[in-house]
């Protein structure tokens, strides 16, 4: 690929040559961040990179909100009886924790930040296919979040993020604004997915065929397909619940012949693929980070690429495994159980490929790679407990207990969040032109990892013991594991806050880098750090022999170990 | 900066008033058109799934309440429903003709055909309005408001819940389709859509066809039970 | 307590059980489930650790050494590798599926001669009723070593019946009946937890299941039923809070008689001042305002509390209200009594399950 040489465009400060009223400021290279610093240029930006940065800010806000609720919940759970907050407040908080974390953080986080920032760079394009729709996506999200916050301030829903009927259609808590907020955010999710699909299909640089695409792109592509096809379903279903609440239409009301189980089917038809919307992008990040720090081609490119599509497809067929004890027929349960086993194979194949990427590579340790190591353990453990839960008879005692809670937190936090942090540290120099303190970021990562494992491993065990989820009060015998979980949760929180702090400090005072500090062969690194507004000078063309994992011989990597 | 971009892409001749605008991040009009067209197809896929939810709910409830659904369906105005179906199918035909004529650059034919299609679409909405009014008066209403004579409450109320959700969502999409047709007509009028760049007409046409297709599923399920 | 079977687990089994914090085993399902649990979770831990160690090993072996050049050796995964990473996990997962599904089918298929107990869940309590009596609130007594089937429904929202020691769970859904069966083989008292979020009282909606020696259970049941007979013979008014001592149907008849309902309502189908109670339950009635309703628990209850609201067409508005005159349990008992008055002549439509009055949320 013909790289764009990061030309040092000095900023001319005076119009009349030779006349200098003031001493010229140091030559500052124009990039996407500083070429126009007006408020309007940010609020109405059509630049995919700026939009990615905006998403980063929004995601930090959303995660902090959801995390704040989580800490309060865990603090309450130190005691088995009433403590700190009332039962109603607790119920509302776990609902909001779930709603914010699932719909307003996990679904948009990696596609919104990295998908937006990186996709055009990786494809050699100037922007995504529909920049205006891209901005609209952000505003849909913000509007949706505002509705949800408004609902929260007025007490908040207490239905759980799963909104099961008839409880959700009859509870007097503030459900409708939150439903509407999720609906709008979902609309934004569809728009983003549509944007990415079209971008990947139509805006690849000349010479960039599908089998040369970075694996990140493949995973984002699969994610976008799910977003486009599954999200309308949840949108419609939540709208139906809102209708029933507002107008009393009784769609899911047994007294009027409605079927609460129909709601569950429709809800999970989206929400199971939704977990793949959350995890596929994390896999996207893992592929890139592992390849870069191993300086090696991913072991089994096609396996990783096609398994993403496999997950997207088979993921649509397994929703009934959330309903094994809901009252579907034994036959249906068997079918869903069987299909659920198949979907796990794709992830298994990927793990072997990622680990194998280090084979005959040249591996440099770094914070991003540390997060990936954590990912390896946690994703396999979390994923296989998922297979365990899908084993029908085992689900009967586990369903609705903390075992399930632990399983999905292992995947959501242990896998997705860890991958996100890996990606954030990896692409930080590209996004902001600076590096961070390796020592402190590693310290934060260790704290977060230890905290995480302690928090949620305890929850596997207390689930085994029989403690149901969404419990304000619990039987005394569950207390010791709850206390352990809470203590580690504080550690996790501190680790994450430290990680954020390290990056914030680096944003302003970190050592500046101009170009590809990691020596990655990824196409996105051919742009400058940070990139210019148009990404590249002229139109990049992909040569026959180049690809994003073309690591040849060892070179001196500028950013030393 | 903009001038540089245009020069770099090398086709200043096609931009300017009266010609479709090339967005800055595309290097050619063909690529822009291709991307837009592709995007519309993806969007239509998304829309189909929106309706799929309601179809699934309908299927489930009809399975449980087969006879009540049949009884309730009798109370719909079959004549108006059939006429509406013919209207919509005809309007799809005229829209298809419009996409044909735009390729021949026959501006007058295109505008006429779009106008006719829109009139039929408006007619559809008006007739729907009459149907709904009749339903309100008869008591054929969703959920707890249901009080139609001769149809059992259980099953009857669900039929009309499904009916109003389906036709309501569909009607909203007809309105969106009308807006898109207006937009396409305006583009044709101002010569920013023509044989060389027929995308607006094509997009409006595709959307209209989807709306029609959804109705073709709705009609037998609701009226011909 | 005589003849308690020997439940000693093998030391290894019990050690595993305790390491995994699994509760004691109290049903015939528990051992199967626990053993599959060990297999699956054990494999999970091994594989996750193994993969992590493999990653560590590869890292150590291929660590970057500055100044040491490395030449890229293009390599593709050999076919045996690609096949095995698909075949081995798939075989394992499918093996688990078959083992789990087999037990699952057993758990979902109650034996034909199970003892039935009716369970009604509502916010936030459990009500149990044995065929032929007695009834109980929150405490379920079952005989050890016998198949017991629970037929469950909810009065309001979805709940879920769960006993960790028995390893059984099933959602309890309004508008339909779900079932769950078990054979408890360990004496003791265990918690019943509600495992589907149902509101403020979800975490306190706890019950107790007492697994009794079968002989003692039989004695208890017959004593309960004798108590009913004894009290009826003695003729005195029955304390309505003694729901554990009398069937709801019998109580309902008693209360209806005491409250002089039979002055206006017959139970043999003949017309009188009010609609006859024979075949009343689940009849479609037309009201004076022209609407048609299905007579269900909600309607019957409402008729007693607010009789002027929904009057059946053709009847005069003369029924007094019983609000404050009869307690909630007595009202429910009358409803149960009316339900028991089935008319054989009327073709019964398939029972769609109990309906309920939806809670009005429009504030």
C-alpha cells in the first residue's frame, strides 16, 4: 500500500511574508483534532474520527453511571437484610444498571468508538459511506439516553433489563421513558450497522479484496449484520410493551388472551444475537492486538473471518436457551440446546487461532497484551460456562441464580471490557498522538483483572449454592461469598478508575508520537498519529503483495519495551 | 480544501446547480450511487424485520384463537380492503414505470407517474381512515376497549390489537413512502435526478415496493382468514 | 425419624460438592445433575487454564529479544489442527448435550402415578393445595420417596418455583399451568425461592418444603382431613384463618351459607333473584351495558365487593356488597366453591386457565 507520508505541514501564522508581528509559534501539524476547534465543528462534525472520540466520551459517561449503580448494589449486598437502600430502590438500581450497561454501553462501545475511528482508515477511505447518518446515530443515542435518564430521575423502572411481561406492563414504576430511550438508541444502532455494512462493501481502496481485509473489519461486518436484522425486533417489542402500558391494549396480558411467553420469545430473539453484537467487536480487537504484539499473521485467518459470520448466523437460532424453564415444550428446548452447542464451536476455533498467533512470532509484552491474556482465560471460562448452562438439565438449577449473572459478567466484563481496554491502549497513540505510562496502566490492568476474577468467581459459587438473582434480601448462608464479591468489586472499580486516570493524564501530558509506535503492519497505522482530517494524502491503493499482517523481519520498534 | 478535493477527484463538470452533488468522501458519482443503493437494500431488510415481529405475534395468537380470529375478520370491510390492495398494487406498477422512464430521461412522464402513485397512496390512507372510523364505531377495538357484537372477547380483542398494530405501522410506512416520493419528484424537477443519476427515483421506488409487499402479506392474513 | 436412607456420598464426590458450594442432595435428580456438573465445570476449568498456560508458554518461548533478528516463516495451520479444533470441542459439547437432554427429559416427564399438589403463586406468597385437602400457605409438606407433581399457576405476574437441594425449578406463569415433578429422598426442611423477578417482595417470597417420612406424611394428611370432618360435625363456625384445616371448597360453602347467598343464588341451575351458580364459572355472560365478559375469579370477586359495577343482563341491581363483611380468604373460598359447581350438561370449552384482574396502572 502506498502510504501517505505524514507530511509536516507547518502552520503559517502570518499572511505577509517576512513580516512577523509575533514570534511564530512552534510548527504544529494539523490533524483531525486541531484543524478546527470551534464548538460547532464538534457538534456538527461529519468526520468519523471525531465521532469516534465523541463516542468515547459518551461511553465513559455511560459506563460510569452503570458502574456507580453496581457499586451501590454490591455495597448493599454486604448484608443479607435491609441495608443502605430500600427494596424498591435496589430493584430500580439493578434494572438501570442492566439497561445502561447493556443498551447504552456494551452494544455501542466498540463499534461506536473503534468501528467509527478505524474502519475508513483500515479500508483506505476518507470516511464512512454515510457521514451524516453517522452523526445522526450519535444524536439518536444521546436522545435515547436522555429519555432513560429522565425516567431514572423520576424513580426508574424496576422490571430488570429484560422487561418480562406481565410485570413490566403492570408495574407502576417509570418504565415507558426508559423503553423509549432504549428504542431510540436501538435505532441509532441500526443506522450504525447499516453504515458499516455499506462502507465495507463499497468503500474499500482499490486492490483491497475481502481476503486482505483486517480481521477487525470482518468482525465488525458480522456485528453490523446482526445489528441491522435483530435490533428492529427489540424496537418493535418494546414499543408494544409501551403501548400496552399506555393504552391498555393487552398484547401480553393473560386476562385478555395475551401470552407472556410470546414476549419472551420476541425479546430473546433480539437479545441473544445482541450478546454477539457485544462480543464480536471485542473479538475484532483481539485479532488486531494479538497480531501486532506477536508481529505475526493471525494463525488461521480464514477460520477467524468465517467464524465471525458463523456466529452471526447461528446466533439467531439459539434464543430459546434463555427460556428452558419458562414453559416451552421439551422438544423446543432440545432443539435450542442443540443449536446452542454449535454456536460455541466458532468461538472455540477463534481462541485456538488467536493463541496460535504467538507461535513462531516475536511477542512483546505490553498493557494491551496483558489485557488480551486476561481475555484468553476469561473468555474461555465464561464461554464454556455458557455451554454448561446450555446443557439443559444443568440449567434447571442454575437459571435465575447468580451462576447466570457470573457467566454473563465473565463474558461482558471479562471478555468485552478487557478487549475494549486492550484496544483503547493499543490505538490510543493513533487517536491522540500520545503514549501513556506503561507502568501505571499495567498496574491498573492487574488490579482490574484480579478484582474482576474475585468479584465474579464468588458469584459462580454463590449461584451454585442456590442464591437467586435480583434479590434484595438473601438467606444468611450466602453472606460470606457476597462479602467476598463486594470486596473484589471495589478493587475492580479502583483498577478501572486508575486506568481511566492514566489515559486522561496521557491525553494532556503524554509523550508525543508521530507515527506507528508499535510497529504494527495494520493499514490504519499508515496514517499519521493523529491522522489528518482526510485520513490519507490522496487515494491509497493496495498492492498485490501487501496485507495488514505483513510482518517480515524484526525491525527496531521505535517504542521500546 | 473543497476545490482541491474536487480537482483531485477530477470531475468538476458534473457538480454544480442542476446536477447531483458529489459528497466529499466519495471519489466518483458511481461509487456514491452504488453505496446509496446498497444502503437502501440493507435498510429494507431492517424494515422487514420490524414487521416480522407483528406477523409472529399474529401467527401465535391466531393459532390459539383460530375461530375467534375468523369471526373477527368478517367484521372488516372486505370491499374496501380489496380496493385498497388494488390501489397499492397499481401504484407500485406506476412507480416501476417511473423508474423505467427516468432512465429514458422522460422528465414529464416520470413526474406524472409519481404524482399518480402518490394520489393512489393518499387514496389508500383515506380509505384506511374510513375503515378505522367504522371500526371505532362498531367497537372493533384493541385490548380492553373491544366490545364488538357477535365476536367473543377472548381472541376478538387480540385480533384487533394485531390489526391496528399491523395496519397502523404499515400506514406510517405509507406516509414515509409518500414523503420519499415527494423528495424524488422534487429532485427530478430540479434536474438533480436524471438518467445519469436516477438514484432518488430508484430509492423511492424500492421503498414503495416494500410497503406494497408488506401489504400483500397483510391483506390475506387480516381480511381473508 | 426412622429408616433414613444412607446418603453418604463417596468422599471424593462430597469433596467436589463442597468445593463447588453445591447444596446437599435431596432428590433423585440431584446426583445426576451434580455429576454432569462436575464433568462440565471440571472440563471448563481445565481447558481455560490449559489455554492460558499455552498462551504463557508460547509467549515465553517466542518472546521478542531485542537485537535478535527473526525471519518470518510463513505457516498455515495444518489440516489436522484445523479439524481438531472443530471436532474435539464439538464432540465434547454434543456429548454434554445428550447427557443433559436425557436428564432433562426425565425431569420434564412426571410419572403417571405422581401425587399432585396445586401451587398458586401470587405476590408475594405461595399457596399449596392437595387434592382432597388440606391447603397451606408457604409450607409444602411432601412424603419422601414418592413422586410428587406440582401443578402451578400464578395469580398475577410470572414467578418461579425453585428448591436448590432438589435441583428443580419451573416458571409459574399467569394464564397457564406449568408443572414440575420430583422425588425427594432426603428428609429435612429446605427453602423454596422465587426465581423470577416479581416486584418488591421478590426476595422475601420464600417458602419452605418439608420432606417428611412417608408414614408420618400420611398420618399428617389424614389428621388434617379428620380435623375438617370433626369441625363440621361440631357444627361451629370455622375460623377462616385455619385454611390449613379445611378445603377451600367446603369453607366456601360454609361461608356462603352463613352469609345467606343461597337466598338469591341457586346451585342447581334454576333461575332465581341472582344468576345460578351451577356452571357459572367460565360462562360467557352478557352485562347490562352490552359488553360480554368471561366469568372468572376476578369477576366473581368483584361481584361480591362491588356488585353494582357489572350486573348480568336480565337481573335487578339488588345484590348487597360484602366488602368488610367477609375476609379475603373467605372470598377466595366462595370463588373456589363456585368453581366446583360444574354442570355436566354444558359443553366445556378447553379451560384457558385462570384469568385475573389486571392492575390499573394509569395514574
